[in-house]
């Protein structure tokens, strides 16, 4: 099982800054979803910014959500500084 989302911060350019429960962080770009079905409502930036954590994933008030595995696998990860320090000590 992939890590779950522990915090989310939306941006003005339809990206989500995510923190996962394993300590990793990443950016998930939602702009590719904006022309599909229920996700079209996310084009309204004020609505997009209403994203919340629900059960380890993210969701909006009208129940649009994205699979937590998709968020983890498809997000662009930022290196975890604590993991980098540990790896550097092992060298």
C-alpha cells in the first residue's frame, strides 16, 4: 500500500502541495483533469482551494476526489531531507 496524504495545500495554478504519512512531499498537477466530467468544477480557483483531507486522500465539497495511490505515484516528489541526511551518513 502506498503512503496516504497527511496534508494538502492548493495553489493558484491547479497544483496540490502534498505531504504523505511516510514523510515525503510532492506536487500533484490537477490541470489535466479540468476538462473531464465532475472535475470541470475545479476550474473555479476558489472552489479548487476548498480541497480537504478525507480518509488519507483529498476531496472537494461536491465529492470529487483522487485516488491516494494516484496522488502518490503521479506526484513529483521533493527529496526528503531527513532521508538524505541518513543516506549521506551511510556513505
